[in-house]
């Protein structure tokens, strides 16, 4: 970095309009660095919440990239809504830290950031960073009661559909609850096989994909958004069937060993491939309306 480049960088950082945002950044790091460190050494190491680190990196990258336009905003701040949102976020943050409720102190980032944007830049600043603000939702761990309520029905449907499809394919399967028997082997469709985690992860990846492509057609975006969960559910059924077939043909050690873990990666790749294919088909079938008709020559 030469002297001129360094001087330009220092001038931009020390610009009067940038100073409030620098103060906010320092305050944000003071509040949330301990939270990120806790998550990095805790829930982000668990399979159920491993996507949280990826979401954090995406949010940080988008804020760093899009945030360069923030010092130019601030024409019409919204102090009333800004202070309300900021105070609500602080209440969530301190209550969550005091009671050790991760949903509260991780989720508090949304109202805190929204409040800061409204106070310093108004709705113009919110429009600049609306997507990373919304994307923080995928960083919040799901409530345990919600996980318990959804896991049971999902396991039930995954087990029954996989059993029915394997029957059609001619395999000797039997189902007792969520215990799937194939030949001499018995496989328990555990909580991890319900597909809930893959649905949450794919929802995050799918919304990011839609944001980056920025399709103009509302119908296109609506169909893509509505297809994410069905695609994730279908991919999980394929994963369970693949594990059953691996166990039946190669034995229990193969089904519970390396291939069991690899099946999760294949699931995500297959679901993303289906999402990309659907997007490509919709792009050909649905054309965004133009503002006017082309002029005749």
C-alpha cells in the first residue's frame, strides 16, 4: 500500500459522516464479540447449529460490502422508531445474557441493528442493509419446544414415505413406528433424519441465492421461496432411502460409517441442484414485464 492510498483510506475513515458509524462498530464489537466467541466454542460446533457460523460470515461480508454506502445516508433519520427498536434490542440482549437464553441475546442483533440504522441513516440506511438484517434470523437457534414439536411429525412422514417407495422398488422393508427394517437390518429414523436441520440450512442458502440473483419477477421469487422446504423434505427422504440401500447391500458398518456422514453432504448438494434447476426453468418460463413496449423502427 503506497502513501497516497493510505492517505485516502485515512481520509475516508476520518470523514465526519463516517465517525458515527465507527463508534457504532466499536460498540457492536464490545457487545457481540463475547456472543460470537461463545457460539464459536459452543453451539456452532454442534451439527444442529453448524450453519450459524456460515450465516455469520455471510452477514459480516454483506455488511462490509454494502455498508460502504452508509455514510452517504442519513437524510431523514427516524429517531422515535430507532430508539424504540434499539431499547427493545438492549432489553433482549441483557435479559438473554442474564438468563443464559441464546435465542434472546443472539436474536437481539436484529432490533439493535435496526435501531442504529434508523437513528443514523433512517429508512434509506435500512434499505441498504435490509438483507443482512433479515438474514440474521438464520443465526438464531430454534426454540427447543418448536424443534420437539416439528421433529416427531417429520420423522413419521419421512419414515412412511421412504418405506412406501422402497416397497415399490421391490425391497423387503417393514415399518414399526420410526423403526425401518430391511432384510436382516433395523434402522432407526433418528431426530437428525427428520430433515429439520437441512430445511433450516437450505432455507438460508436458498434465500441467499435468490438475493444474489435478484430476479425481477415476483412470481418467480414466490415460487422459488415456496419450493425450498418441499425440496429439502424430498431430499431428506432420498437420503434416508440411500442409507437403507447402502445398509442392505453393503452391511451395517457401511451404512453407519463414513457414508452416513457423506449422505448429509449429498443431501445438501442434491437439494441445491434441484433449486438451481427450478430457477433455470422458471427463468425460461417466466419473463418479467417490461416498463413499456419497444419503439418501432
